[in-house]
C-alpha cells in the first residue's frame, strides 16, 4: 500500500517532472523492496501479500474523503501478490524457480506501469491529484480470479485544465499553489482541501475576461481568495510592492537610501488591510508634521497601501534625503460608537533620522522606598542585545550609588522587529535550559528555542511594562519571562497578539505573496495570536506617555 498521500499540482513543467520522478521513485522502491523479499524468502504460505505493484488502469469514480463521488477518472489499483503468469511448463523446474520467475516478472511490469504513469503526469495539461483509495474489482478482471476484491488504489484526478488558463488566471493559480504549499493551517481556516480549492476556482472565474490592463480586478480577486483564510498576514504583493520589499530587505536601492520620515509601523488590528503608525522618532519629519501613534497610512505618493505589509510601506516612505513624499493618513478620534475618522494628506521631507530605538536606562525610588532600575527597549534589532547588556551593567555596576531592588523593563509601543533579538534578550534573564518559545510549522513539527544560561541576570525581580502595541518579538520576550515565572507583566490592556511567521514567495509575474508559514507557542503552550499577553497586574494609570514610575505606583 502507498506509504503516504501524494498531491501533485503542476503549475510549471519543472514541477511536473519533479512530481513524476518522485512518484516513480516511490512506487519503484516499494515494488523493489517487496519483490526482493519475495525473491529471496518466497514461500506459498507467504505469497498472498508478498509484492506490491500497479495493475492495469480502469475508469471509476474517485471518492473524496467525505465519501462523495467525483468525476470519472483513472484508478490504478495496487496488486498485492495476486496471480502472475507461470513460467513455461517444465517438470524439472523446482517451485523456487517458478517463484523467482514470478517475482522478476512482477517487478519488471511494475516498473513499466509506473513509468507510464509518470509519463502521463509529465505530459498531462492539468493539475493532477493522487491519493490512495480502495476499489472493488469484479470477477472479470484478467489479473484477479475468484470473487470481488477490494484493493488499495491510486486515484488520478484531473482538475483545472492549465492549458486553457489565461495569464491572469495562471497568476491566480500560482498564488493559490504557493500559499497551499506553505500555509501553516492545513485545514485552511476550516475550509478543508475541497473548500480551499473552490476559492481558487472562484478567483479564476472572476478574472476569466480580464486583460493586461485589469490589474485592479485581478488584485481584488486574489485578495478575496486569500481573505478566506482568515489570516491578515497572508497577502498578495503586486510587482511594485514586492520589489520595494525585496530591495529594502536585501540591501537594494531602498536600503542604501537612509533617509526616511521617522515612523514605526505595524499591521492595524481593526483595518487589517492597512498598517498604522505605532511610534514616531523624536525630532523626525513625521513627529514635526503632527503624525500620531495610531494614524493609519492609506497612500504613499498616490499609491494605495491597501494590502501592503509594514515592511513594504516603510520601504515606500524611504528615499533620497531632501526629497518630498506625500502620505495620506487616516486618524480615529473618539472612542467606541462615537469614534470618527478623518483623512489628511501630509507632505513630508525625507531626511536622515537618528536611530529612534537606542536602549535607555534610568532609576527611581518608589513610594515604598525601593530602588528601581528602568530599561526602555523601543524595538528589537541586531544591536538590541549588546545595548541591553551595556544597560544592565550600568545599572548594576559598583559605580551606581544605589543598590537596585528590582528592574523594570518598558516595552510599551515596541512592535517587535528582529525576532532573534527577542529570543536572545530573554536568554539574559533566564537560567540554562529554560524554554523561551517554540515555532510550530504546518506539519505540527516544533522548533524550540532555549536559554543557555550564559551571563544571565537571574537574581533581581523584574517588572515588564506593556501596552496594546507591544507585539511580535516583544511578546516573545515578555511571554518567555512570564511563563518561566521570571517577571511580573504590568499593563492596562493585553498586548497586541501577533504570533505568526511569514515567508515571502516570488511569483512569475514579478510580484509575490507573503504566506504565514508557522506560529509561535509560549513555554506553557499558549498561542498568543489574536489574544496577546494578559498582564499579571493592571495599574490604575499607565498610558503610553506615562512614566514607568506612574505605571508601577500600585505595584512596588
């Protein structure tokens, strides 16, 4: 019987060949192994299940996993050691000789049929699904004798015909395939395989009559298809947005231009197709123009940022120093049902902005007379851990006149950044072998990150001050300390709740698709996505502009 389900989607010739070769290899190895055993150790009593191979194809109805019928397709039942022609009659032939002849015959015919099936996969102008089933073969079949037999079967199902797809339809199909291959939730947000494929068909039909000038229609069809997954981080990136992202990430023209407008960005939890400003750099163009935390970026230089990731928007805002950039912001005013939206276009002049995220330290004495060292981490970058070590040393060194009773780490407004920095920062406060975070992929496989205990500060009590914009790498850092009972989390609200990892996959049209490929779980197995970290203590006052001393007034 087949060792695993096989699904072959063939959007390109290279993938077709790979799928065919893989399938042929699979069948050949199984056939060779079983026939080798039969050839050496064959006996009549063990003959019934001694070999595996493909028998002649027949036309049946493939059954879905729910048992419903599908369109007529080819079934290749797997033969399990049933009748094979005998060698020429010779009274002098020993039973072992006949048995070995049958094994050789069986092995050769199995490879031949496997090769024929592989060739069919290569040249078929279609998407092909292959999965094991059982089929009832009637008495008349030339390879089976006796009454009805139920055999394991390979079902070859032809789905959407690729040869008939237009260029825009092919783009939809390629996007669907890229997401299907990587998406972390293999239930596809409860749609199942059939429901998710139906979304592809709907999108293909939606772009059937489109041409090269109908990019907006195609983009909308793809966004609608991906929206069914319920994951705002899985997004289609048109060519311009994809190029901006890759150039920025790989040191291209956007990265070389150090001028920007001085903002930190994060996907907006309420308007999931846009990103919002979570912080502005002191003295930067955005702050001087009155941009505030919570403002949503709708357009950059007349280009809609709908569907763009935070990295794409950041790249679009960068450019040559001294150049102007026009940004359209959307601002919420009021709360709840009285909330209003106002839109404003601002012209900002790009300039080199001093890094807005150096770690800063300070101290204060609480109302109870305790000396508290404060470390402010605005974001996580490749320099964060070194800065954090320097900050700890400055607070705990002998040069400090006051002996600390506790450390308060302020990560309000910290939207994350460089994920490994969040992990490495947690290591500084945890003992060896303490779990920090685990990454879970689409197959359920876990990749754990643990503390090494080298140079860790494990003696002083720690308070983590958070807010609703504490996200991503910051949440990894905070959850690791909270779950290991190493810190008390203090905040008015839960943190942002982003516990997903994305990959960006290029597409043949020059665009790309960002796909959520894995999720995070905390040391206690919590999935923070959409929930965030629940603080241990809820102070009466702790807004983004309040001091840490104010936030901890009721705590220490």
